C-alpha cells in the first residue's frame, strides 16, 4: 500500500486542535511515538493533546511530556486525530473512540504488518522497526526541526521495539537514524538503562509469583497472570514486565505467550517467536495484530478458556514454522 504523505500533510495543515492516541497497554514505542509526534506538531503551532487509555508505564515517565498524557478525553472535539502504533481502530481504546466521536479525520501511523489501514490517511510502513521510525521519516515532510525532546522520545521508541537493536529487522539505515537522534542529544545510555536494562521490584515479584504457572509443551511456552496475583505483588503497570520475551529465550521454545487478566476481565496476550516462526497470524485471528516475531491481542475472558483456545492456535503456528526451519 502506498504511503498517503500528501493527504496526511493536507490534514495537518488544516488542523488547529490535534489529538494523538496510542494503543492499550502502551510500550516504549507507543509512548515514544506519541510524545515525539506531539512535540513535533506543537513546533508547528498546533494545540496538541496526547492520550492513552492505560497512561504511561512507570519506566517511561522520564520522557519529556509524559506528565501530559491523558487517560480520558470526554468533551474533546479535535479537528484531527492521529493514531500511532495501532494495528486497528479498536486498539485506540476509549480515548480513541472519544476523540473520533465528532467525526474528525484520522491519520493512521503504524508499522505492523497486520495493520487494517483504518485511517483517512495511512502512513503504514511494515519495513520500519518501530512507529517511532515512522515519525522520524515524517518530520522532514512536516518541516519540523529535530530537537532534544523529539529525539529522546523517538530513540526510546526505536530502542525498546528493537530490544536495543537486537531484533532481526535492524538495518544499517536504522542505526543511521539512531545516530541522527543521538546527534540531536538523545541519551542512548539513559534510555537503555531506564527501559531495556531495568525492572521494577514489583515486576520481579510478579515474575516470581507467575513462574509456577509456566508450562512448555510442543514448542510452546506460556504463563498466565490473573488479577489477584497482580494485586498481591503490587504490580500496577501495564503488560507483563517483559516476561514473554524472557520465556521465548528458552532453548526448547519456538513461540511464547503470556496471558494477563485486566481489571475489566478482558485478557491481554503477548506473543513472541523465534526466527522461522510466525505469531502475527495467531494475533490477527484473535482480533489483534503485530509482527511475525512479536504480536499481541486483547480478548474477552475468562482466562482459562482463552489459554486453552490460544494454545491450540500456537501449536499450529509451531508446526507450520517447523517445516520452514527444518
């Protein structure tokens, strides 16, 4: 699909009040893209509101502008909405629904291969490693000058979505963009230390409590996190604290999944795969999306029923990948 650069430019020029939203359970790329694009559009004189249903995870609150992220957009009537890092409209959550309630046009900026092209203008490039890279590529077309605030946010998105440049989609071009962000002042060491290299004590307690649920069968490794466990250990952040990435590192595993019960009873599922296997199709079938090696979905509970259904799908993915790997 072609990139709608001209249509997106027209929408931005015409807009005065812009709402930018990102996905449920936001990660480093979601928040980095959200804030980085927010600073860029403010440079153009736009009134910008940034929002995410679940707020900003604790380890990302060092980012400039993190305190401005809203979790409720009632009574908002923007003339442009931009979704970043969302594979489909539902991933925009309640803030997205509220932002679109007055029929403002929508720009969809994303990098997931499963994106449904739900925007009035779509800036979707699955070859980019992060939505933050997509924002980086958009800035010269917007006439925005790179500054420290934008650079810090965008480098955080790239670092976190590539696990500090360790994923198989990192290219020399990506490293060149990271260098440009560092030249603008983005602190790579601080970003890495605050995100990839650190875990909160609550996250470690969560892992300790959840590990007894871990199972490995037919190349699929998984664990589940219910609400009672999260509350007992005092874990209030979104997601699983990176547990799914740890699980997929097991030698015997081809794919990994962590099932997390939300406070509203819905189940968030994080997927990871080793090269040669594909979890994006499973996520898409469940109403989610993502990449071949990293994807996710949010589905209705109950927890145990979701686990049973999803494991059958993951086993099929392992079997399909085994034919390729062998």
